C-alpha cells in the first residue's frame, strides 16, 4: 500500500466496518495502540485527504509510528493518488 508521503496524494477511508475490523485484529494489541488507530480512522473520516504530517502532529507520535499504524489499518484506510487527467 503506497503511503501519502510516497505519492503526495490524499488518504481516504475505504471501509465503514471500523469496529468489526478492529475487533478482528490481533486481540493482544494494547489499548494505547487501539486508541491511536481509532484516532487515525476518525481523522481520515473527518478530513479525507489528510496528510501524513497532519496525522503526526495530531497524534504527537513519530512519522514512522504513523506509517506502521497505517500499514496495520490497510483494510480500512488506503492512499488514493490524484486522478490522472491526461494531456
């Protein structure tokens, strides 16, 4: 899954079953991590196209942490690049 900083485009929510998918994820994931994941999902819901830097600033974690979280949430959130207009 390409990440926003790699392609420069927006990040969008692709699945409305947030709670179901989070519950399917490894049950041993600690509450802090789940809490951060919920904040990432809410940020993308509230602001489709949010940039990596905004997530880093909002969550007060490192960029690599957000990248790792985004990889774990790839069932819910994906990068969608800008549309090609041709010419």
